[in-house]
């Protein structure tokens, strides 16, 4: 029932830009649709909150607590970004940067993109998950190259080539994976819910290979280093709302797909050590991204590296595997989605006001764009894990997890990387917000107030999250943790 | 019959790894895709499953007709005929391909599944083309070879429903389309499709 | 699993809450006037909110009964103080100092996070009461781990060498009321944490830990006071002096830890009391001195004491308050620094006679000698700071044309000055109160023998006051009908109006610079071009060597790692396959 | 009460007699140098002359100059109440060595600040050097306290002299410590080789430089306090290290013997200072400073001797 409603909603949202000429209407429909989607997701959350999963259409769609977390992220970031896009696209058209046609094209692709993500989170079919991921690649490739110029085309090309290869490897992995279960009922083997319960594949050897392929392949899409190379380019060149969506949601979702396979793999006797894939790639991501953050000249690029870092943190948390750490990882994926979207959207505001992505060209934001400056600082605090924002807890739980399981070296490495990231962020954002060149007059900019609502929404949701930490949120995440750990 | 087709695939792909002329590579690709399509159809004939027929037809339609058309169109517009500077020259490419295939077959020596082995050979050649060539269009063809490998894999391993298979193939087509469009844009903005010009995003 | 803010009310927490509130009240009064200076360029509300948050979070840290809420408040404290440090953001150096400070405090936070994670691992709980219940069961290896983490975690916040480098940067850049809070209170909060972890959670740390603490404390004290000596920036001098006092407290804690190991609980209790008392005293006099420095800054808008001088005429109240603060910090009876300084030295001496291990004796003895030298140097440094700033003749226009200070600032200073005297004279009562609790902590309540004769200071003060009074009366009688001539100072017949015939701050410490200059990397350059011109520079050697070389290492790695991100797309594709192959090999090999 | 009264008497005696001892010291020096010298009562004459005179005050001076001399004198006088002179007992509750030593801190800080107060060149120089020397001397004082505490397990001067008066045979450590402390006394009281109390040559003086701008009764107070300070230090030296003969019972004979031995010991000390001051020249500031590390290593030797022997 809900699934059908969702499908119809998305159909309407996707078709509106194709049918109607009025861009405003499209924007409204998108926002309205996003609100309805969020409402439905909330309804689904209440249905699932008891712990028992829902399934529709012969278990083709399957919603448990783990997917609920993803659904929540997608739906809420979607509405925030939709609101942002409304103003953003309007401005771009007003300033004659893009044509009306491209504006409509944007909405078409954007809604398609969200549809695919929703599809990944809802589906139970493991190959369908892959199809969803591939679909996001297809739609976002154009979104990244949206402003057709040298930089964006280069990044889009990199994105499409690297991600397609990754996804292709992932598909090979999935094929081998499925093949390893060929002893089971043919109509059931593509269903995750079935595989998670039956842990007796034909050969564990091919499961090993398959999982590695899936991990590396889809890990490319999730932005784990050293397969992350597309990410900084793509995220820095895409329009800011798209970067927010990709960084906050898409990366998470790719990791979620890996996690689905990991849950199956983990239950097979003798394969528990596959968790080291998470840990090693998490650590490599952490190291590479944290060092890279230190010397960036482009703030959007820096945020992109921070996404790599956060993916590393989440992967590490999942890999460490103790309940505390997994809780931390899931919580972190939630916080990161909101925090990073907030930062990217703020960066978008700054970009549209200053027309430059270079850090050294922007000074004294607190004078020129005070509201955005405040959100930038808040976002920085959120993303670097400062209390009372939930990222502090999530990062801390992962530390606790590493200590608990005795991986002291990883604890040290992890903390060191957190420190580096913190230093890098601090250096840049404090410089952007507060640095005052002597003798320069800083006047308040008009653009400051234009697109504040989505930022405020992001921040409010983060605050709500910290308030709900003890109750609702933690019970929801705990349900998800029990799916992973038990 | 299948053995002969597999041979065609292997030979064409090994030659493709050293070709410089894009038209030749495209031709190789067409041969390869056609062979794969035929194999799938043959399998369908043998097993009597509708899935195989549809997969085979889809493969032939997209990879033998549509994608080569896109490529040719781009090539005509772009006036590029050949790879000028190779990162790994033809001679070495052949050797690498040979060694790679040898190792892959060596690892899989216990398996009797020739599809699998051929698929892996295709992966290796696809990757080689993507890594060792500079033109965006060659990279695209490399990726398509890679995808052909996936199709071979699929036929050998999977038992999926039709919708899913169609989805996979359809998305392959979409990807090729998007790549083609992108190459077109790239050529227009960069005046070249050489990936050497992709250096703007260095900080 | 998640923080429930649940406060605890044991004596240690209450004592430190008492310190925080005691300092906060006068500082708050002071802030009312001090903020006027900033109203032109910066937002006053912003500062008030941040100060409120800062103090609240410090109280939160001290009152937490749960590791998570401890850490939350700890980080909040760091954040609030960071934004206070960069309050005057229009100066670039302030931003730099602030960032440096925040990074250092983040290091501290990370160490603490790991430490509590370890405690959680060992005890299975984040709750302090649960941890205390477990405290007897820690193995010595566990104790070492916790100790090292606590040392770095709290140490980075306290400013022990070599983690002190943020202190002399952050304190001068922060507004003075904030530096008063930071130096007077925030450092104490870190000490609180250290005491709680080492003395209450672990019960007794291994001997080596005590030795390490003692050595680090002493090194910190001597290093920072010698650096303080050579500073000409008032607030920088005070910042270094804060580090010195923390070093003293730390050394006393070290003594206490050593003695607990030998089960010499009497001496341990004495040393712990000394440390706790010095926390209170240092909080009072250091915040007083920072407020004074703030007043000077407010009135003359310079922190460089070589531009000051003669302020006693225009800023009477501040001068007297600073004098009291100076006396307190240089351990002049009956001001408060004296009481704790004596206790610290006494705990050193008693430790020497109590311990039987000759190597420990030699260690304590040499540390004691250094601590004594430190207190001498502290006298030197503060005499310099007061004398050069307030006495003599104005050395520049800035010192001559002085803004009047709002009354609330004066009130704030006076309250603290009075506190410094009261806690000095009545220190015996405070000591007995604290020692009651430390004895309880170490399970030797009832046997109160190590604190006799402490009331002597009251007798001393009374005699001193009586005699001063008698002499004063005598002087009044004596000076009737005497003519008093007020004139310019004699300057060997030269025109004495020139202020530069006076000693400057740098000149004042020249003897020490000559002998100990290396420790502060002291350099003197004389230029003979046109006019003779002497420039003297100092820098922090720890910062020069340790910090800069680690920065270099990070820079090097960054350059190398950055290369991974940029390159040809073909290479990036190769990365995927290389990592795939490596992952496959690893998985097939090890799983 | 009786005891307390007696202590008061003792102390008052010290206050009154210290100028006399200084006079004796000066007389000794002039005799050693081979000229007649002034009368031993000369310090009294000087003081009374100064008290009668009017004052010249610098227009730059602050409250430090106003109250400083008085407080300095008061602090010096107060210390006399905390030391045994020729009678001691174990019942006394005041007399903590720490308080004594830190009380001299009051004198020190005021003199240093007076030096800076009048904005003259010499004052700053004197203050700077005085602070430097006292900083270097601080470990010595600390060492003294450690040593005495190790010997007697007490911080109280009265108790220390009571306990030490029983010692007949002094060991090496004790003697080394005594020498160390004697040098400390020279440093703290601005005597040769650290400072020359007689000259007013600007390059050499320390103590005199600081009080250069004082005059009249202020100068008298400071001079008197410096006399008292020297004598108090000497008394501490005498009564802590060689308290032989000090009265430990409250009888007339014991007190008499105590008084006589005390006078002798004090005169001996003064003679020692006189000899040092006539034979040595004032050393350079940094030469003087080098003495301190030497003293500290001596102290370490002493402490180690106590523990090892």
C-alpha cells in the first residue's frame, strides 16, 4: 500500500518537469511530494518500530529497522534539498546561468535520483539493489556535469568511468554470490531476507571472493579510499544541492548495500573475519582523507574529503563490530547526512554569493554573510564531532568499540585522523568566517538571507536528534544494531 | 558451436587490446558482442528458456547495433581515428593481456566453465583498455568490453528473473548512451577527447 | 548507554565548584565594565553568552558523575573557551593562537575519550560510582595505561611541558576576564580530572607514575617560570607563570603518589592537601593578576610592559590590587600564595625524610631544589611585572594618557584582592578543612598529626600588624614639623624627565637572561645603524623543536598522500584493481 | 606567660642591640684594615640623625615608598619574635623556619619595589640584581630547611636549637651545611662578595642602590631593618648549627651562660664577616652567581652524607 503510494508520488514528481512548462510548479510539486514521502516514511517508521519487518509484493520490498534508518535519511535530506533547490534553480535561471529547459531537466534527474535511492532502501532483492545503485550513477552523472564546463565535465567523466567500473565489479561479485547459493530455491535466492536466515552456501570459498568483489566494487561508489578518487572532483563540481544529496545520502546508501551483504556473509561460519575489510578500508580512507583535508584550496573539495573520512569512520565502526561501535556507526551515518548536507548547502550559498570556491578569496564571512557564517561554524562543529551534537557520541562510541575489542592501534590511528581532520577544518573555516584583512571594508551581502531555511531545517533536525538521543532514536538504531550484530 | 563463438570472442578481444584505430576496435567490439549474443541465443535454444532469448536479443540489439552506432557517430564528429600516444604500447599490451589471461586461467584451472574463463579474459582486456589508453572513447569501449564480460558471467552463473536481467542490460545501454553524450560534450568544451586534458581539478 | 546528566556531590567536586564560583563572581562583576571596551567592534552579548556557557560547562565537568557527561561538558568547555579566545577575531594572530589552542585541547579531549573507553572496558561502566567500586581490582598494567592517557589528556589542558605551548598563546589573546577564568579556573578543572582519575579511580598508581608526575611537574615549573621571566608581554608572563604554578601543583601530586606507594599516607595526605590548597590560591591570585592586566590593557591599550610605567598614579586601585596579587604569587606572608607554597615545600621535605629508597630521596631532593629555585624566579618575574608596569615613570604616551576604569572593574579586582588576603591569613582553617577530606580519602582520618603549628601565620600577621601600627604612630609623631620636599628624582645631574633612563623590563631580567637565556631561546641583537638599537627575542624551545618538527612530518606526509588524489584517470582505475587484488589476496589468505 | 615575656625581652634586646653589633662589625673592619674607624655607637648616631631630618621624596614615588620602609622595619622586627636568642625550649609553638624565611620575603619585595619606584636608573639596577641574587639564593634556604629537618625532624627554630644543643660532636655534613648557610647569609644580606655595603659606586652597589632615593626617617627605618636582618640571620645560624651553651632551662645561671656564649658566638661571626670583607673584593655579579650552584652541590653532598654515613 505505502509502496504503491510512494511509487505514484515519485511518478508524479518525475513526470511533472516533463509535462509542465512552469518551473515554479515543478519546484512546488517536488517539495510537496518530498513532504508526503517524509510523512509516509514516518508512518513506516512507526510500523517498523516494534522490531518486526514489513514486506510487500512477495517480499520484493522489505523494510526492517536497518532500512528505516536509510529511509529516514533519504526522505529528510530530500525535503531539505528540495526546498534549497527551489531557490537555487530559481536564482541560476534568473542570473542566466542555465536555461529553463535545463532547470526542468534538473528536477527530472533529481527526482529520478531520489527515486532510485528510495528503491535501494526499500528493496529486498539483492540484484535490484545493484540496479538501484547503477540508476543513481546514471542520474547523477548528468547532475554532476550539470554546469557544462571543463571542470564539471572532467569530474563527471571520472565519476561515470570509475563508478561504473566499481559497480561492474560489484555486479560480478553479486553474480558469484548468488551462484554460491545455487543449492537453494531459485525463487528465493535473490531475496536478502531469505539469504540472511540461511547461512549454508554451496561454497564458502566463492562467497569470500564474491564479498570481496562486492566490497571493493560498491565501496568505490561509497567513496572508500583508495577508490575514492572520483569523489572530491564530483562533489566539488556538482551543484551544491546535488553534492549535499550525494555526500549525505548516496555514499551512505552504497555502504548500506555492502552492509546488507556483510550481514549475510557474517553469519556464515568461518567468515567473520571479513570485518577486517571494513576496518582496513576504513582506516585507509581515514588516513588519506584526513591528510588530504589539511591542504585544500577549495572548500567544497574539502567537504568532499570529509565525506570520505566520515565514510571511513562508519566503515570502521561497522567493522569493529561490537554493539557500541555499530551503534556509533549507524548514528554517525545519520548525523553525517544532516551535518554534511548543511555544510554543502551553506557552501552553495557562499558559492553563489562569492562566485568562487577558493578558500583564500573568502574572508570575514561573519561580517558579509553572518547567518551563513553561523551555520558554517555550527556545521563544522557538528561534523568534527563536538558535543552536544550527536556526532560526538557516534565518534566516541566507535572509539569505545575499538578499545573494547582490543584494537588499540586502530584507536590511536583513528584518533590521530580525527585530530588532523579537526585541525584542517578549524584552520579553514575559522579563516573563512573570521579572518579580517586590514584595511578592507566588509559590507553585508544581500545573498545572505536568501536560502537560509533549509540550513535551519538541517540544524533543527540535528538538535532534535540530540534531544531524541536517549529515547526514540536510540531504540530505532538499537533495533538496527540488533539486525547487524545478532 | 559455443566453443567456436568463445574462440571468436577471445581472439577479437586479444586483438582489441593492441589496436590503435578506433574503427578497428569498434569492429572487434561488434564481433565480440555478436558472438556473445549468439551464445546466449544458443543457450536459450538448448534450455528452452525465454530468459535467454530475450537477453540475447537485447544484447545484440544494444551492443551490435545501437552502441556501435553511437560510437561511430561520435568518431565521425570528432575526427579521431586512432590513439596517438599509448600509455602502454601495443606490443606490451599484448604481452600483458597474455600474461593476465594466463594467470586468470591458472587460478581457475579447476573450473570447467569456459564462460567464466572467457569472461575474466574480457575483464582483463577491458581494464587494460581503460587504464592504458588516453582517449575517452577508448575508455568507453574498454568499459563496454568489461560489461560484455559481465554478460558472459551472467549467463554462466545466474538464475535471475527476467525483469532483473532486462534491468541490467538496459542500464548498460543507458550507460553507454550517457558516456556517448558526455564524450560529445567533452569534445565540444575541450576540443579533444584526450584525457590528458583532464587536469583542471588539481589543487 | 547514553548520558543522563546526574550530578554527584562528593567533597572533591564541591571543592572545585566552590573555586569556580568563587572566581566567577568577581570576574562577572569585572566583566560588566570591561566589556565596554569591546562594544565598538564586537558584540557584547556574544561574549556574555559564551562566558556563561564556559562557566556552566566547567561546573558541569566538575559535577559530572558519568564519563559521557564529563566528556560532553569537557568539550563544551573547550568550545566555549575557544570562541572566547578568538573573541577579538579581527587580529590575525588571535585566530592562529585560537586554532592552536583548540587543536591542543582537542588532543586532550581525544586522550580523555580513549581513557574513559579503557575505563569502560575494564569496569564495564561509564558511571563514576561503578568505576570507584572496581578501583581495587585494577591490575598494574591497566593502571599504567589509564595513567598515561590521563597524563596526556589532562596534561594537555593543564599545560604541562611539553604540552604547554598553547598557554602562552591563548591566554594573551583572550580578553582578560576570560584569561582570568581560563587560567584561574579552567586549568584547575583539568587538575580536578587528574586528581579524580588517579587518586579516586585508581586509588594508587604505581611508583613510576608518581615519579613521572613529579619530574614532569618540576620540569614544567622551572621551564615555564624561566620563560615567564623573559617575557615583556604582561599577559604572556602571567600565562607562563600559570604553567609554573600548575607544575608546582603537579609536583606535589607526584610526591603524594609516590608516598601512597610506600604506604606513607600521612605525607601523601599532606602533599595532596598542598596541591589542593594551591589550586584555590592560584585560582584567586592568578585571576586577580589577569584582571589587573586587563585593567592596564583597558586603560592604556598595550600589553607590552616596556611601554608602560608609572601607572600607580592614574590607576591607584589597580596598582594596589596588583601589588597584593604580586605579593600573593611570590609567597609573601600573610598573602595566600605563601600558605600553599610552604605546604608544598614541606611535603617535599617530609617526603625526603619518610621515604627509604635512596634514589627516590635523591630525586625528590633535586626536584625540591628546583622547586625552590622556581619560587625565587617567580618572585623575580612578578616583581618585574608589577614594578615595571606600575612604578616609575611612564615610558610612552600610552602610559601617560590613561582611560579611567569603570567602577565595576575595580570592584571585581578588590574582591579578589580581599580574598587573597583572607585566604592567606585564615589558611590554617582552610588547610584543616581540606586535610580532613584528604585524610578521609586516604583512610587515615583521626590521625591528624601532620598539621600542627599551622595557626602560627595568624600570630605572625597579628604581630606584624601591631608593630606596623606602632611604627606608624611613631612615624606620625616623628614627622610632625618636618619639612617634606617633593621633587624630581635625582638623575646624576642629567635631565631626569627622560623616562628611558629607567630600567626596562628586558633590562630588569638581564642577569637571568644571561644565565638561563638558553631555556627561553633568548637572543640579543645590537644594531649600530644610525642609532644604537637593541632587539631581544625569546621563543619557546619546546615549540620550536617538538611542535615544528611534528608539523614538518605531517606536512611531508600530506605532500605524499595528496599525490594519491591527483593524477590521470587511468591511474585511478588502476587503484581500484590494485586494491581489489590486494583485498582478494588478504581475504583468501586470512579469512 | 613568663616564657612569652622572656621571649619578648630577648627579641626587644635584639632590636635594640643590632645597631651596636653593626657598629662593632664596622669597628672590626677598620681595625683589620689598620685605621681607627668610627665609634661602635656610630650606627645609633646615624639613625637618630636621620630620624631628625626632613625628607626628600621623588614626585614619581607611590604608596610603596610611603609604606615600604615602615613595613620593612616592622617585618624585620617581627622576625625577632620568632627566634630563640639565648634561651630555648620545646614548648614553644611559634618559630616556624618557613615563616621566618618567607617573612624576609616581605623585606625583599619592598626593597626591590622601592628601587623601581622612584624612576631612577640605579634603583632599577639594584632591584634587578637583588632579585637575581635572591632567586639564586632560594634553593640554599630550602636546602637549609631540609637539612635541619632531616637532622631534627622539626621545622621550629626553637625546637631545632633545643635538639641541636645536645650535640657535642658535629659531623661533616653538619659543618658543610653550616658553611653553605653562612654563604647564604652573605648573599641575602648584601655583603661581600655579592655586594659591597659600603660603597655608593653605581656599578657595584645593589642594596644601597635600591634605597638611594630614600631619605630622612625612611632611610633610618630601612637601615635599621637591614641591621636587624643581618643579626637575625646570624642568630639563626648560631642557634641552629652551633647552639652549644644556649639556655635550655629557665634558671639564672643557665641564662647567664647562654647569654655570654651567645655574645661570643655572635662576635665571632661578625669577626668572620669582617675578615671576609677585608680580604675579599666584591666579585662580578655573575661570578657571585656561580657560587650558588657550588653551594647547592655542597648541600647535596651534605644531605647524601647524612643518608649514607
